[in-house]
């Protein structure tokens, strides 16, 4: 009899387990529950640069002559490139450079980004007019590369790029 009562009690306790978890999983998550609401302070580790690909002979000669280069996120090395990968899902193409100097470079082109609706694999590609400003030259070995790129589009989106010098 005592054994039957213990089994019944355990069964009742186990039957109630997990109901609250299912309800909690179905509730919407409040904004700010994942990560900080405000940015942190202090120094951050420098992001790793993309591995650079071997530049063409013309680009290598320009770099040797002192022209500042740029390395896209895909690792392609260029001087006044017609195409520049600025993020894992964003590419500037048809670039026309209005200036390319030892301190900065400015160009315009089309920014192509993945439209991840409904998913990145199933979405399309958006294309927008964009402006890119390269700056912060950095000496890496025997060549200098721009270490910062700011890509701006006319819709007020925050400028973002992951272009970095290789060192």
C-alpha cells in the first residue's frame, strides 16, 4: 500500500514538470534580453583580417611603387578595384574612384546585399547606390593597405564594412 502511494505521488510530481517551460518558450522575448541594451566601454580586440590572396602582377607592382592597396573581406588584393567585398553578404561592384591617395580613397558603385527574407538561402539580392570611403592606411610588411572602409547608402542605414589591413 505504501509503495502504491509513493508511486502515485511520484507520478503526480512528474506530470507537473515541464509545463512552465513550454509556456515560457511560447512567450515573446522582450527586447534587450539577449545582449546589452547599451554598448560596453573599454578596449576591444582587433578583428582578424581576411587572409590575402596573391595580387596580380599589376597590383603587386603598384604596391611596390608605394600605392596604397585594399583587401576585401574575401582576401582579394586591389588598387582601385572595380569590385570590393565589404562584408560576408555585401559586395560593391561597378566601382568608379573619384580619388585614390596615400591617406584616403573615395568611390561610388552598387552595393549588392543578400535579402534574407524569408531566409538568407531563400531570399533575393538587393542592389543600392553606394559610396565608399577608404582611410586609415597601415603599413604591413613592405606594402600599405587601407585599414578602414565606410560604405554609405542613401536610405540612412548605418555605414558598415569589415575591410581591414592584413596586419
